[in-house]
């Protein structure tokens, strides 16, 4: 069983919700990224998303864009990130998802990417600019290597496209809480988001996690009441950027949010 599937199955048995966090690989450097990953895993994070730096991150807001720029200045490559996952696997079994864009994977070679990701101990991939209409090759590769292919799903219901994305997804569904880019300044209509998630639940058995703009423990707690997990990126990266001891900040952040969505 894929680590992501096992993670959600175990959480469901305990009536708990998943805390999923996003960090950019190589920001501020690879060694610190590994320390942050371990701190997150040790303090309640259920799944770690590792951002693959790319020069044109069209789905990301200014905080993640700035993080990507810092990583690119370090000349971080996919090989570096896969080595990072390999090193993390020496001590931890927390699921790891690589999140990025299509161009670097095409340059690397899709089959080579999935092959080496499996060898490194990766569990899932999110390709932000991959439409499901063009995802057939990747869906076949994810079956071959037992690596979840996680699609982003816009907050709209009842369309054939939505139903098809849900059918094509694996691991969990990344439910985008609002249209636009990632960020921490969004004001949500929680009842509207709840209605969308409730509709999705009628169309899939996959876990549903909400991301794009979760920026407080209160928001995370509200979303976790009707979703299977919450995804936090910009808020965490902003806190890490302000900190001198990034591993300690990651640990405290994870504990605070996990406690908030568990109570």
C-alpha cells in the first residue's frame, strides 16, 4: 500500500484529519530543508509536499515565488531533490509528495522521473500545470510505480470535467479553496467551500484536502471539520523565512496547527 493511502486510512481509523505542509526544496539550502522536513514529520505533519523550483511558477503567489527564487539561486535540480528524499527516508516514513510544474519533468524524462522517484522513496506527485486531459501518460506511470498522481481541483461542482478529474486522481484530491494563486491573504466563504467539498464527497471515495490560502489555525480547524485534510504552504514558508532557527520554527508551527485541527 502506498504510504499516502496508508496515512489516510490510519487517520480515518483514529477519526483524525491530515496536516499537509508545503516547503520549497533548497530554500534556504538542502541541508536546512532536510532539517525542516524532519522537524515537520516529528511534530504532527502527516504528508510533506516538496516544491520543485521552477522559473515560471504560475500557480504560486509572491511568498512561494520568492522561496522558489531563493532555491533557484542555489541551482537546485530534480536530482538534488530526489537525493533529499533518499536521505529523509533513512530516518522517516512520512509520505513525501513532489509538487511542481510540467517542464522540468519533461526535461528530466517522465519515466526516468517516476523511476528515480520510486527508488528515492517518493510517494506522490502534483504537477500544477498538467491538465487531466493530457495526463494519460502520467496516470499509466503512477500505476506502474505505485506513485499517487494528485490533481488540483477547482471549486466548481457538477461538471463533467470535475467528475473526470476525480476519477483520474489518486492518493488524495487537492481541493483549491479559491480561484487564483497561492497566498495567505484570502478571505473565505467557509460555507461555500463546505458546500463544494460536500458535493465532491458524493463523487469520490478519495480523501479531500483543502489548500491555497489557509493562513491561521482557526481556518485550518474550520476546514478540517468537513475535509479530510488541510494543506499549508505560504503561511509556513513566511514563518520560516522570518526565523533564524528554521527547524525549531517548523516544529512549533506543526504542533500548533496539528493540535488545532485535532481538538
